[in-house]
């Protein structure tokens, strides 16, 4: 059973090992972020993975919320 954890982002233990995916797909958020970081354009992502511009924005927004909540402690 899929659970929406953010707008357009769901998790389901039976889909992609429970990793966050674009709602209604098997496209992991991490894949979208990684492809963008690697230089893939939004249009290439849309064509290759059959997702929408709104899905890409949702993945970026979700990733930003995760990073902003992360706490990193420097040790010396």
C-alpha cells in the first residue's frame, strides 16, 4: 500500500524496496535527482521516464526538505 509522504511522492514496501518514488510510477526520487545532477535536462527526464515537469519539481522539493532537516556535526 502506497503512502504519500510529500506531494506527488510515495513510498510502498513492495515498490523499489520502499524508497520514495514519483507517485504512480516506479521512478525513485534519488534517480531523478541523480540524473539532474549528472546533466540530464528536464525534457530528457520527461521523455525517458514518462514523468512530468510537476513530478520533477516535487522530487526536487522533497530532496530539499530532506537536506534541510539533516543535521551534520563536524568533528576534529
